[in-house]
């Protein structure tokens, strides 16, 4: 009887996802000059679990609107478009970087100054809400490892 109970418990613990398999790392937001009400946030999403997940939404209390965007360069012209969901495959990382995926933040309630800490909530289909603190970086900042290429996480 005891053995049966243990068997049931261990089955349950395998079925339910481990805590925080999906994490959002190195989040940063670009500072805003003057009275600009638009900026963008970037981060690296890591899925260390064995199940695929999907980023389904982003929100922040500092602005009226935050939305996931992708950037594509076509014929030398950069275009941005809203995307509703972003797959985060099991065992992979997805980078939100300048010129690529990013969080478009609109209707800012106040200017963002370098060094400020901004709360952003990323919502995933399986993981649920992941709260992160994004650091406000200077206008010319382009990401922690944008030039080296040495320690890039794998991404699609
Ligand atoms: Cu955008």
C-alpha cells in the first residue's frame, strides 16, 4: 500500500512543472530623451525545462501599453510589427535584442532616466507571470554582449 502511494506521488511530481523553468534575464530598457513617450525593453528568455512554452503577453505599470514587437529588415528598410505570441522552446533561449524582438513600451507615464529600475511582467502560457526588474540604460547602449559574440545563448 505504501509503495503504491509513493508511486502516485512521484508520478504527480513528474507531471507538474518544476518551479521557474522559464526565466527572464538581463532585462533593460532604453532611456527616453525629453518628453518621448515611447521606448523599448530587451531581455533574454531562457527555458530550462523540458516542455515548450509561449510568451503570450507583457505589461508594465510605468506605461499605458506594452506590446511584443518583431523587427525585420527588408530591402534595407527596418519594419516593426506587433506579434501576439513568441514561442520559447524547451531547453532554448530567445533573445529580445535591438533590431530583433523587443517589448515596445508606449504611453510612458514619466521619462526614464539611466539607472532607474522598471518592473515588467512577462506572461507565459505554462509558466504564468514572471516579474522582472529592467534597468534603464543609456540611449547608445545596445546590449551586454552585442559585440563579443563569445557568450551568446543559443537562439533561433
Ligand atoms: Cu517596436
